[in-house]
């Protein structure tokens, strides 16, 4: 029984769609277009909502702004610092959790706990953990004879501090997704390999990893996208500043600063568009690379 | 057998060390929150405070309008979650069960916009809201979040999995679309709806950048925004800052431990980041 759309059915459907569409058109779709247009506003009076001049000046400004390039570099450092480590650690834990052990559920809940808590509140806790003189982390390092590190006040250590915290926070999510992926692997493959005398490491390399490649692919895309948008953690960890001497300024922080503190709507919009283009291109590259590696 | 026991011991060891690393920040937050100012700054650290200073909570609570922040967070979370639930159910039903012109194109456009990072929407949305005169009002905190493409997509997939025959049977019995949706589809889609509600509630309770931008007065702040300004006021009084953090984190931890099965399974199935 195939139904064809009619005018009556379209009207009816529109009634069902109306509430969602009104919101989505106003706050999701229109702003995408508007943001693109705003990035060309070079002379704009926000209070009167009048644009006096359009042009490419915002983009030239950004590309010549050393602060912007610094935020791009910081963001890249962050992505490269968080994503691979987080994937390796969470995969390891997921594999251990997938063995025949007790208290599996309890372990899983513990690792997932940071996911549900407020980034802001937990960043406050980390700010305290990272305290140079009274922080638990420096105290623990001291037990191993390592000297105090000025995590939050030394520009060199600001990025590592953020990276460690974000790995900690994001671990649980990756573990859950990996576990779901692991449980989808056909157990007979392992039995067959065992009969053929394959050692655990071989089984991991030749069964687990290839069978897990779609999951791995998904996680790496999601993690890269989310890492590019890091903001809350920076804001909360450094008390509303982008780290000592701008050492932890990320792209979104740059957008926020231009928009919220300097009221440069055009420049902020242009930076947001650039962020979108960067994320879009990197996702495309990942899709390309992924297509050749994935074994379904 | 011996080797198996050894490797099992190793697995437990690694998992337990990992768990300690995950829980330690929470434990340290709580321990610090009931210390006296002197104990906070003691080295080596004090693990069990001499007497539990519960009054830190009272003090933190009265130093900033946390009551107001909490009420705001509850209002925003409850209303935006309920609102999103209604718009999602209606839209997902239309996309999965109704036949209308432009359905597939519209759906693809919506999915396509999910590619755009939310930060791109920030500035135009701010301008829209200030034109509407909604800045620093509940409308600004709630209305832009009353619909989510991701939730519509999730529920549509779930609706598509419900056998079509049910709706034929219902129609023959004289049940119209609207009643069919609410009395048959919605109860059947309970697992998907619980996932949508929980992820939305967690995201809404914890959201920061948007409430930071659209609120100006103290009275309109939500808990996370209030906490960042409190952290400046609290300064080096870490016991107060930790007490405030505990107050924000605790409701979510309780909710999590009551409903963790739904949250974890929901994330595993939906595969999204809140």
C-alpha cells in the first residue's frame, strides 16, 4: 500500500511540523545564512541594526591577526593532544571491560560519571587539583620526586592542563561507544582464531581492530569535531581568561572574545565561518581516509 | 589456569586504578568542601577533616544567590525539555508516517544543517533575540532550544521501526492520526523518548556558553554561569568553591545513578555527545 502525497496530506503534515519548523527556521537555519552574511559586515551598528559597509575586511583582518593564528595553533595542539590519547586509553579500558569479569556495570558507571556532570563545576574542581602549592596533583608528583609544576600560571603548562582534564572527562563516552562496538563482533571469529592457534595480540590486530574500524571511525570524527569547539573548559579553568598570556586561547574563545568582549560582530562571524570551514574540511579528509581503511 | 588468574588480577588492577583516577576529583571536591580554611591549605593534604564543616555549604549558598540560580536552572531545564519533547514527537511523526510534498528534501536539509557547529549560530541568534527584546529573559534561555534536529532524527528512526500495520488497524477502527500518535506510537517509543529527555535534560542543566551570553543580570543566571562568577568572589576560599561545585554536580549524579541504564544505553545507541 503506497500512499501518494496530496495537498490535504501536505497541509496536515505541516500542522505537525509547524512547532519544530518555526523554532528550527528561526534559530538554526536562518542564522546559518545570516552568519555568512554578517561575516561581510565591515561597518555595522548593532544598536540600530544598520549595515553601512560590506567587504572582505573581516577576513583580511583575521588572517593578519597573530592572536587568531595563535588560537588556531592552540586548538590544533589540543586536538592532537586529546583525540589519539583518549582513543587509545578508552579502547584499552573497553577491551578490559569486555572480558569475563565481575562488577562490569559498576566500572562502566564510574568511567562514565564525568560525562553527566557540569563542565564548569568539574573544571572548578580541577582548578583546585592543579593548584601549584596545595593541589593534589603536584602533591602526588612530589611523592615521586617531581618538582612543583605551575599548571595554571605557566604558559607552557596551560595546554597540557586542559588536555589532561578533557581526556579524563571524555573517556567514559568513548568507552561506552567502543563497548557497543566490541559487543557487535561475532564471537565465532575469536573461536575460529583460537582453534587456528592465534595468540591474543594477533587476535587483537587481525580481528578486534578491523571489526572495530567503523566504531573507531565514528569516534575519531566526533572527537575531532568536539575538540575543535573547546571553550567551556578553558573559560572555567582559567577563571574567564584564555590562560596565562593567552596560552590557552582556542578558536571558539577567539570568537567569544571578539563577539562578547569587543563587540566586533563582523569579525566574530567571519571567525565562526572559518571554524566551520576548518571542521568541514577536516571531516571530509577523515571521511576520505576512512573509506579506504574501513572493513565492514 | 595460573596464568589466567594472573591476567585476571592484572585486569582488575588496571580497572581499579583507572576508577580511582575517575573518582578522585569527585572525592577530593567533597572532602575539601567540608574542611576548615586552615585544613584546605595544609600540606601534606588532610584526607579526613577533623570536624566536618557542613556550614561551608550554608555559607557558599548565602554568598551568592544560588537559590535563584537553581530555580532558573530548573525552569530552563524542565521547560526546554518538555517543549523539545512535544515538537520532536510531532515532527518525527510527520517525517516517518505522513506523506507530503517535499518531505525528503526538507529532511535532508535539516540533517545537512547538523554539520554546522553551534558556535556559528551564536551571533545571529543573539541579534535576533535582542531585536525581539528577549535578552536577559527566560525566553532567550528556553525558546531557541525547543526543537532539536538530532532528536527528530532519532525518534523518526525509532518510529520507522514500528510496524506500519498498526496504523492501518487503528485507521480501520476509526482512530485518527493524532490519537494514534499519542495513544499508540508514543507509548511504544518510550525507550527512545527516555533517551531524548535524559540527554536533553543533562545538556540543558550543564549548558554554559549560551546562558553566559544571553544573561546580564544576576537574577537570570543559571547555575553554571552563577558558579563562574562565584568563583571570582570566593577567591582562594576553595572549601566554599568546592561546596558550590558539589551542589551543582550532586543532582546530576543522583539522577545518573537512578537512571544510568537508560543514559548509558541511550548514549551507546544514539552515539552522541551531550
